[in-house]
C-alpha cells in the first residue's frame, strides 16, 4: 500500500520536535503493512493512529490522521496528544460526551457530507499554507501546531456546544496564528484565533448577552436585542493581537458572520468556512484575479492590501503567481 505524506505535514511534524518526523515515517511504514491500523476519529472519513513519543528523541505523543483509499493512504494531519487519552475509560467518557453534544447540535448529522467537508477544509488549508511556505515564510512560521482531541474536547465543554466538523478539522491542522509583524495570514490581515482566545471571546459575548437580556426583560419580544447566540463560535480576529472584532461560525447554520466587541449589529457573511478558506486560497494562487483583497509581501510576511498601514505601502510588493 502506498502511503503519502504531504511535504507540509513533514514540516508540521518538525515543529513538534526533532524526533517527530522520524516517528511519522515509522507510522507510515506500519500503515503500508497494515492499512486498517487506525481507528475512526472524530472527523468523518479519517482514521487515527496514536504513537508513544518516548522511544523517539524530542518527540511528544502524536495523533496521526489518515484517509484510506483502495490503492493508497494519505496522511492528513499530525498533532500532539496525551497517550493517556486513549485508554478505555477515557474513550467511554468521550463517547458519552459526543452523544450528548450530538443531541444538542442543531445541524443534522450527515456522515457523507461531513467526510467531504473534512477533505475540502484540509485541501483549502493545504493550498493556503503551501503558498505561505513558498512566498511568506514568516507568516508560515507564525502558524500554531494543530490541537489534539483533548484540547478540542475541553473547548467544547467550556463553550457547552459541539464544534462543527469544518472547524474541528481546521483546528486539528492549525490551532491559531500569532502573526508575522502584526499581520495575520487571512484576508484583511485577520488571524485565526487560538483556542484560549476563542473561549475568552465567547465568554465575554455571552456575558454581554446576559446583561442585554436583563435590560430586555420588560420589552416586547420584537424589540429585544441579540448581541450573541450560544451557537456562535468566534473563529477569526481582526488581528493577531486585536480581538475587538472578527468572524464567528454559527454552529446551527454553518455560515460565518461578523462580530464586534462594541456590540454592533452582527453581520451575515454568507460564506461557509469552506468557501471562505477556498476563496483565500484562490486569491493566493491567482493574485491577479483576486477581487475582495489583494495579497502581497513585506519582506517575509504576507500582507493583504486592504488593511495595510499607509506608512508601509511603499514597502508592499504584490504577490505574483
């Protein structure tokens, strides 16, 4: 069985520790001999193998996700994981939590559609990071490693809702962006939020809505103000160090919307996370055809023209195909 490891995943493994790339190769050889080695993961269509990092120098315990096809295997992600998470008792607890969150989730489950979504998000993000690595190494280096299952489960417990599959797979690949020279890598120089920032922004907005509900208690229902809904999950911030506004993903509908700390009326973006990432990838791969924003470079950082400081415009060079 042919096992494919995309070059970007080799780079991701290097970030996790000097021994991680070798551990990844060891798993690939094992998968070539035993394609059914993995077990179903929380991502539809993805099987996961866990590996103890102790035998490898400078390597954490790893979760490695892959897709099995009739004639090949493609490894899709590698992320750190606590080996203790895989014992039987913990698996049973996680399954109970998954069932409860599934019952609370408003969007109906569709395993086939979810499997397609996993591939679409992974492919779009691979295209984005591929361009960053080739043209904007500072921005590429600013991306965080992917989050493990325990971190995502903890965030779900904190938020009290199930994280949609498209957001789950994105965070498995990259759990935030601390920016290059103050610029995030997404259009408008926005940044993918870290999990801690997501939790903090969600709590802030839910508290604001609770205060608003108190003010609205005696008002007619059609006059009450919605600042935040429990199904809205903050995803993208205005900048790496600026969480005054950004984009949320509505777990109930699958659409993005805009949010602001100043409680301005939320705005619907009419984009799904998949279409948002695909358009960003399209603009990076074909800058001349970009319409919403124009990607460019300042030294080794990706900088989108719409949000550039005018004082730095003379240093900005448009990205070419």
